[in-house]
């Protein structure tokens, strides 16, 4: 019977796998339900509460009856707030018909691919990448072209690698800055160099995922490619959202700006799928984008302290080397120094996934393997958790690694 059920599924459903980060969260929840004490570094979700004034905006929307359908592209007051945000913070000027909101930035990436990618089309994805990018390309009948971006290059795409990867079938380049999982950020000069390559290939469009924009540390400054290279704006989709900067993951709201024909096609697809984003979330997001922004800088300062601490603690563990991320709230440490070692139970650690399972079983620490992000041997840890968890989790990691032989 199970074979018949599997055959009933479309090829696209069999071609993709569940999100590794969400699968890890499920595993953590199962272990905790069994009574295990687990320190969870897997899910990229701020532990901070949604700021009170944003929550109140949602409550006010409920109480005022703002609970109906909106236009599929989004309610006009929110689109006006998004337009002002892009102008104020990114030096990007969009018309209202060049803007769209979705059920998270994730839906907008998926919808943009659905609106444009056909069988045989290629999408260039620098690795390490966010785990969902390749599968979203696959489910839309495209071919993900993964380009390894080694630590020696700052985990970033070089102009030479981009030039070599472009073919007549290339439809998109998907760029994430700041990056999940590495925290790497592209500076203006680096973006201009990539823009020079794309200028020679007018059939290639650029999709930029800038969801971690406000989480930049030290001297690092976010730059939007469409602003740095204005000539690319006519074929660039700039995607952002409120989940990370405002601790609004569960409110599910992302926004994007791009060429009018693409935005129109995306709105049509949304009209036939989710219809629109929750009106309540739209009201809250409008306040998030237009009210005092101190809550954003205060959250970034908290994450900055956590970044410095987790990097220091991991670099003190023999066998682990942890580069310092410029942005986002992840570290991507190398565990090359642990491979080949033997656990107390006698098992040899051969891959970064072996290290992940060892830390989970031996130390009660949940992390993710670099293989899930396209580049091994690394781990991804989220420091969007308390300083107490960071201290305790790293202590457990250090003791578990000390037990290896």
C-alpha cells in the first residue's frame, strides 16, 4: 500500500526533502518530551519577544475589526510603509506596484521562482547556502547550480566563480547577505565586482535575500545590491521581512521590491494560493517599519555580545576553529580537527554529521551539520538564544570534545 501511495505523489514532491533546520527542531522537541535536557543551537529564531508596541498594533487591529482579506500584494498602508523603509534604509525607490508582501520572505522567494523558473532553467546558489534554496529551485522544475565558496574567500561568491558558472540557461543568481549560515556580508566593492559580471549577461536576474540586514556587527555595513549597482535594479528582486529584526517569526510577514511585471505575476500566484497575508500581521508590520527603530538596534547589540562570546568559547575547544561572522546570528565553525577521532563508545567521527550526532547523544547539544548547507566539514550554531545557553552549551561541547581520542 505504501508503494501505491508513493507513486501517487508528483515527481516534484519526491525530489525535495524536509527543511533540515525544522527537522532538527522536531528532533529536539522529541528528545525533550522524553526528558532529555537539550541545549538547542539549531533554529534561527530570536529568543527576544516581539516589541510591545508591535504586539499592541496587532491587538488594536483585532479590536478595530481589521480582520478581513486584503489585496494579494498587500494592504496599501503597509506597502507605503515598505516603500518608505526601502527609501530610508536602502536608497531604493519603488512604486507601490513594484512592492509585494508575503507569508514570510520564504514565500516570496518560492513565489518568485514559481513565477519565472521552467524546466532546464538554472539558478546559481553560492554555498554555504540557506537550506531551502536548492529545494525551492527543484520543486519549481529548475536546476540548482551550487558554487562552493570556501572559507579562504570569506564564504563569499567571487566574480571569477560567477563568470564561470553562467550559461545560456542561467535564470537567477540567489545572493544572501548577511548570510545564513556563515554571517558573511558583501561589501559595496564586492557587489560592484559581481555587478560587472552580471552586466555582461543581461539574461541573468539577481534575487537578494536581505532578511538579516539589521544584524551587522562592528564595522560591517549592509549594502543592497540594487542600490550599489543601479543598472541591475531592472532585473533585481530585493527580499526582506520583519521576522529577524523585530522578533516576529510567527507573525509570518516578508516583503519585496522589484520590476512591476514580476511583482504582478507573483501577486497573481499568491491570489491563487494563500490569497493574502493575515491582515493582523500586516497592521503589526506597518507599525514595526514606521515606529521608533530603537528596538532593532537594541536587539542587534544583544546579538553582538552573544556573537563575541560564542566565538571565543568555541575557539577555545581543541579541534574546533570558529571564524567571526560579520552579521546574522549564526556561527559556522570548522570541525576538521575533530574528524578521525574516536568517541568513548569507539566510533570514529568521519563527517560533520557524525560530530552533530555525537554532540547530541553525548552532550545534549543540538547543532546542524555543514553538509546540509552545502559545505563541509562545518557546523552551524545559532546564537539567537540566551547567554546562559551559550555558556552551558559550549561547556558541554568542550567536555565532549575532550573525551575524544
